[in-house]
């Protein structure tokens, strides 16, 4: 069974849509994390330039 150009294009379109949904979900999760850290007044720990950095809200 040979995959046609139309099938490949459809598959790429679906993958792009899924990628957009995943990135949107990650953005929402990050916003919720920041809101939680501000609410509890706790530090956010991130990796910046191969160093662990603690950020106060």
C-alpha cells in the first residue's frame, strides 16, 4: 500500500493540530503553576543557563 501525497498532507495537518493543542495545554498548565506559586507565596525553581535558580513570586 503506497501512501499518497494527499494522505501525507492530511497526516501532517493532524500532527500540526495536535502539536498546537499540546502547546496550548502546556501554556495553561504553566499559568496555573504560576498562579499557585503566587497564591502560596512559594518559590518557583527553574533551570537557567545550566544553573538551578529560585524565583520568588
